C-alpha cells in the first residue's frame, strides 16, 4: 500500500506526514509537485495522496490559493480521476486550504469554491492544542473516532461558510470535525476552544463520498503521547518509562486509512 | 485600460478588528482594508477580468473597481479618508511576486515585462488627522513603505484617472565599470573616505566604509607596492572583509597583557582546555564553520548558531527580524555539508513597549526612532513569519525589557541543525572548495539591498547612517533551495563546499570559501540581477537575501543547476575557485579586482587595546519601610520581565516537524518555560534540550559575576530539565556598547574571563559565538538635547544539552502532596535583581557563583533524577524563590504550604526575591523522602513545605512576615499585560 506525499514551494510538514503513513504500514514517497506535474500517471501507483501542512507560496494572495491555481492548471484532470477511484486523499492545514481552494471539498454541487478559509478572528497565528469531536459522517478516515486532542498551527484557519451552504453541509454530513470545549460541548466560536472563530466550529470537512478529508488540525503531530503537552504530568501515578512510543489520537486517522485498504 | 486589481474581504477580518480595537468607537467607528495589485503592463479587458478572478476568493472576497467601489464600500461605513501603504521600489514584495507568478501561469500570452506591485488600502470613517496618522504609523514604516493619505474624494479621482505610481526600480545607465581611487591623499581625506565613503562623480559620497585611517593607509601601502591605484571594488571589498562584523577585531586584538586577545584566550582557550580534559568525542566542529557542532549520538551531529540583527531591527523591525531568523537558518544550512534546521531560538531585548521615549536621529524632531511598542511588535512578527514559513519549530525563547534598549533593540536569532555524522562515507562536517570547482550561487537575485550592511553594524546609529540599508526576507525562496540541498544534493555528494551569503554578500562568502582552495576568479556579469543598472561594486557586496554559495566540480555543474531549476530555484555558475592565491573579480572581462588572498584576509592593521576599571557605581539604596510581600510578589509576577510570554509562544509554531517534547508553555496554567526540549529523531528517544540566560541588569554592577550567572543559569536550566551535564555545550553572544571606552572594554574582558572560568569548571565547551560591539544610539530628544543611549552590556549564553532518554525529562508541575525542597544556598544577593528594579531597592551584591559547589549539586540532582526520585523541578533565577514557587503553583494549579523561616537569614525580601544562583526547587513524592534526603546529605537542601489540594499559596517567611494568596490571583498576575502590543 502506497501513500504519495506532496512537497515543494513552501510545503513543510512532509517528513512527519510521511512518518505517520509509514508508521501505520504504508510505503510512502515524498514527491515534488513539479515532478508529479511532469509525470501525472505516477498517481496510479498510489492509494493515498496527502497534501501536507506548510506555507505554499508563503500564503500570499490567500493561503492555498497559489498552489491550488498551479494544480488546477497542471494536474486537475488526473487528480479528479484519482478521486473517482477507490482512493483516499487528505489535506492537512495548508493542504486543507489547498483542497478547499480547489473546490474538492465540500464539493456539494460542483468543484468550485464553496467555503473559504480566512484569517483567524484573533488576527494572530495560533499554535495550540485543541479538542475535537467527530461529527456525523461516513468518511473512512474517521471510522470509530469520537474525539481527538490535536494541535492546530495556522494564521488562516477560520472556515467561513454562507448560511445556505451551512445547511447543505449538515444535510449531506460533510462536516468531519468540530471544535469542542473542555466539557465536550461545541466551542460555539469561543476562543481558545475554537482557535480561529470558525463558523459552526468547523475544523474539518469531507466530500460527499468521504474519501477526501480536509482538516486544519495536525494529526501527524499527535502520533505519540510524548508529543502531547504535559504528558509527563498525565502519568503522575506511574512512571514515565511506559510512555515511550504509546500512540496518541492522531495515529488513528492514518491507521484507519491503512485498514480501509487492508 | 484598468491597471489595478482591488480586492475586498466581505466579512470583517481579524486584522480589521484588531486594528479597530486600538481605538475607541468614537475615534474610529468603521474601517475597511482592501488589497491592491498594481499591474505594470496593459492587459486586455478579458485578461484583466481573468487576473482579478485569480486573485480573488469568490466565497470571501469581492473585486472592486472604479464603477462599483462607492456602492460596495457604503455598506461598510461612510469612509472619509484613505491611506495607501505600498512597498518602496526595490523592497522585496513577496505578495506581488506570487501574484505575478499566478497571473503568468494562467495568462499564457502576457507580456514578459509583467510585474505586480502589492499595496494595502485603509478606508477610514474619520476626519481626525491624529487618528489617520496613528493608523498609518501602526501599519507602515517610512523606510520601506510609500504612504499616501488622500481624502476619499481625491482617492476616487485618482482611481478613475487610473494613474499608478511606478513601483519598479529604474536605475540610470552605469557611468563607469570601475573607479580608480587615489589613496595618496591627506589623512583628513582618508578619514572622510572611511567615514562617509568613496566620492561619486556627482560629488556625493557612497556611504560609510567603516574603515579607519590606519586601515586605509595599509591599503594605500599595498597598492603603492603594486604600483597602481586601487579600484572602488577592491576598497569596498576590503571594507566588508575587514569590518568588525566579519573579522571581530576587538575580540581578536591583544588587550592589556592578554596578547592573544579575548577570543583566543578566554573563549576558544576554555574550549581547548576542556577538549583536552574530556576524553570523549562530544566536541566535533568548534569555531571553524558557520555554526558549532557536537555529537548527538553515534550517527548524528547537532550544530547551533546564534546571531544578532540589532541595527536592521531598529530601523525596520519586521524586516530586520525576519532576515535575522532566516539568515541564521542559512548558517545551519551552511554548516559542514549542510545541516537541516530543526529548531529556532529567539531572545529579544526591548525598551518598555508602553513607555514613550521620543528619540530622534536628527535635530528638530527629524528621523524619529520608532516607538518601542512598534519595534517589539515588528520584531516578534518578523521572527514569526520567518520561522513559521520555513517550517522550523521555534520552541525556545526569552524576552527582556530595559530602558537601555530604547535606542537599539537586541534581536538574537538562533538555529539548531541536525546532520548525519557521515555522508557517503565521508565526515559531514568537513568540506573544502577544490581548485577548478565552479562557484554556484542559488536563491534570490541581486539588487541594491543592504549595501553597506556589514560596515553599517560596525557604526553607531547616527544621522549619516544609510537608512536604505534594510532588507525584507523571502523565506519561501529559501525553503525551496533548503529542501533541494538537504533532501537531494547532499546525499548525492554533488558539491564540495557550501556556505551562506550573509553580511558582505558574495565578497564575504566567496572570499571565505576560497581560503579552502587558494583563491577565486569571478565574472560579475553572470550574476542574475533584480534590475539593470547595478555597478560592479554593488553586485559584489550586495546583501540581497536568501542566497547560498556552493563549490561544485565541473562535471556536476549542469546536474546541480538542473535539479535546482526543476524545483523552481535559480542557480548560476559565476566563476571558479582557483589554486592560485589571488582574489580576482571581472566584469565583462575587465579586471575590477585583483588582490592577494593573504592581503584580503590578513592585511588589516592589528591594534592593541587597553582597558580600565570603571569607577565604583553609586547605587541609590532605598529601604522599603513597610512590606506587603503579597503585593510585591503579585507586582513582580505581573512585571514585563517575569510575566508570561504565552502570546509569543502561541504564535510561533513549536509543533512543526512533530518533535516538541517539552513545550514552551507548561501545565494547566501555561507557564513560560526556561528550557524546552525536542526529540529530533522519530526512531530514538534521545532528546535535545535548549535554554538561554542573560542578566543585563548585573552587567554594570559586576560584569564578571554577570557572565558567571549567565553560564550557571544556562547550564542549570538544562540540568533541571534532565540533560546530562557531561553533554552540554554553550554559545556566547556578546552585545556590547561604546568599545572605544576603556571601561566598557574592561567589562568585556571581565565577562569573557568569567565565561572561561565557568565553562572550564563545568567542562561545558563553547562551540560557537558572535559579538556585536556598537549598540549605542546617538541622537536627540524632543527638546533637541543631545542624547546617547547605550545598552546595558548584554551577554546571552545559549545552551544545548543531550537528554539521554525521555525518562530523564522533568516537568515544572508538582503533584498534590508532593514535598517541596529548596536546593542550594540563598545568600544576601538582591543586587541587580528584578525585585530591586521594581521597587527601587538596590545594592551591589550581584549573585556570585561557586562553580565547584554548584557542579556537585547538579550531579547529585541528576543522580536523583535518574533514580526517578524527582516529581517536578524548576530552576531559580530572575525573581528568586518567590517567582519560582509561584510558577510551579500556577503551572500545576495546585496550592502550596511553605515555611521559609529556616532559610530566612537576610530578611524576608531577600529570602523571597534574591537571585542567588545554583538553586533549584524540587518536589518529590512523600514515599521518596528517605532516599532523596540521603542522596543530598552533604549538600545544602531544605524541605520547606508541600503541595496541597486547596488552591492557596501560603508562605510563612518569619514570625511576622507571611503571604497568603490564592493560586488564581497568582495566575492572573502572571498573565501580565504586555500582550497588548
């Protein structure tokens, strides 16, 4: 089973994304976007395409816009074909912004942009851990996951969704994850539980088929317990010795993808 | 034909909200910010519409034009004035470049000359001039921005007229290729040349060379011997290469009776002695490369480098800081065969952000210093954009405030890198350009950016400084070539040497690398330029950012260039490294420089420095009559130097690369960490701990003790976190002032001596360092009084240490029922303390460090930690025990019941707030009491209390003094108020 991780032009989370896929059993390759454009049939060898986090084109002209434009001009047909097959796509953070700009998610009616990712309400970059609940949807990426504790790190992570589209998202079960507070209730756009002011507390979306997951939080940064904040204190009664390489919430997403193809 | 694309965000953006929040509703009820893209060529209506769509997100944005603007904007307010902020010609415009790339990719037949200039428009519904000016000041800097303020009506007129200000650089034709410079002139004229630069044809001088008369006389003598006049390129090159910034003459010159100089005697001297004493392979590459490196494990090396970017940050805080951080990233990429940057560090020294200093570089309120708040804000933002966009985590930092930084902020930027010990069977830290290798430059193009940057930082900030010497970084260009170097070229062994282009540009990087082969010959006309019309000397010394220089064997040149090209990076062969020890530069086959390498690097006159001990500094000693220790503790916790820096940590991505293991914020109470750790390899549990320490307030009282405390704290912070003291390395960054004053040199010498003594005592080698000597401001206040502000001498010690296993890591969060111990001695040492600073209570007792005792204590601590006896631990430094206890309580949100009366030997204030070094607070589980106390039998430790489930902080100091405060009050105070920058 093979996962293709895209790199280039300021994408910067490809190494840890590759690790997440290989740790769950995939064979992974980091492929530069220009190489993929030159040889788009490479896609046929892979079950997964991952758009990792980063700052493609420095977020200039809007995060994800320039890279989406490049893909649209050079790779869109091949990518669309890939999506129609029994294959999975994930976009994390900047990858999520790229997928949204490509219109691949939520893709309610067509592949034009239907939602936008705009600057955080705080106008400040936010790097912090948040809590998510998995909403009602059928994406294989999220099988059996109810809640997740993951980090976000973004300047433009606020999902802006017109009222009419909000209804559609709910109707078609396209909301993948939402920010929640400490008690497990929806964050209701309250900072810092909802770190960016996202409409409907949306943190992740899928397409109708469920094979594309576009999420702002970073599951690849939460593969192990020791990556969580204060993991030393969580284990007050025991010793630290058994914490090594214990998996954390992000692992399950990648494992789900592997199990889907198994 | 429309020539500008304007885009409006239909919602109220975060940026608009936070800008509005600076003003009251009455001052400014509504504002709207739009993005503008100016197009340099004529587009057809169809092309223009298409371009507009490409840059506009139809979900969240809308295209504005002369026809629809009034109608659309009226929905947002009655706008009366408009501010336009755009980049001045020649300033890097990343947004403009990306827009250009997008348009070019879609509009296939667009003119080759297309270029896009970006701008922001601020529509305001006020007429108040002071509000309009305040909005402009908040969002622009006249050094890099063109600012136009128009009434809404005039703006509409301008929009309809469709006239746009030219944003491209247009230089006039070159008048010559090179100038012959006659140095056989009077001493007075030599002085003028050195101070103000070479005289141009139009009788204007080029700007400071920073060469003193003695240096110019050495150049004169050399060329007289060559029987010819020197060229301008040669003099400009020597000015770069011999600058204080590049040669560190103050650190290398003989001083008093120290003939080998401060650096060789104290810094490198200590390291050499330590290497002899250590019988391991920990030290790998020290002081010889762009960064210093030590062993991480059997297969990997870690390197670390810290740089300062003070003067550029004083002029353009954002640009100065972003080029500071991406610049030091390149030091890491340029270490050995190229190390991957795995962590950034920062240390900022600012004036108090909400204090009005009102300083001017020129008389009559001309050329003002930026307000302290905007400097702090710009610097913090610059490091954020540089670090985050490069995908390098920034876990470790510190921020400090003092009036002495009002004329010059200090901006320390550091990078840690990781590199395999061997690449293709060869040791990775060794490299060497070979004769015949091509000189390949990669990355950004060359413009006039930063000309005279290296000589500039060796000069004081005064009216004649060229304020054009600023640059804006382009981290994405750098990220692109960084990926190529680390991921593709390095493993294929396609280059024999690599270095970064920093201060002095190519003249410096090529000149340095050529030492490896012998010499070099460069053809300047091959260098890609941002715009035409640059003179050869400008091309050669330009400090345009985001460039690396590689030495590549002729057979690999095509391959290397094509790999870079495939990744969207420009790479060009510009000449060759030679065996012949000559430094040759040509322009269209004309020699513009031809010097001996030996003269280039060693021809500068050596001098001898003298120091004299400063006279005793008189300290105002005020006694506090009636203490309220609770109030004092809360005030101190809320003070800028102690309070939480969470607002910085959360905007610096410290999770990217997925390596963070001890984070910059700890516990439920999110306490800002003294030390942080990353686990750089997914497959290994070995971690890398980072910390920093500086005590600027001690410096003028006792520079020796100041440096001793810095080394001790930087080491202790890592030990407390769980690092192995035998695997700790240090970096020294001296930022000094007025080196022409013998008293300042005395302080410098004493501080370096302490670095030597304490590094040796702890056997923690210095592996890299840097100094910046001229951190003074000379100017005027608002009343035209002449003012000189010198920074307090600031020595930043950065430390990095290996943590063998994650089991050794400790947290600062104690658990309920834990017993609490103070380890180490609390002495009568309030001198230079933060407490003294806050309450005007000063004395000269700066903490002194007994390194032998301290080392023993640290070893016992590590033993206790290895035996799993430590539940939590924190290092005690600024703010003393009072602050350290509070941080533990805040982090864990648990109460504490403490009795310090037993260690209260010099008064309650001293007990709580003295900053005596080598102390730690440790909490342990009650069941470990016997074991723990036994380990420390022969050391000074005191059990002072326990953690409680009641969220109260109760601290008895003596029969009459005590503190009772809730943990939530402590927390509230600690959150501070500096975040509103």
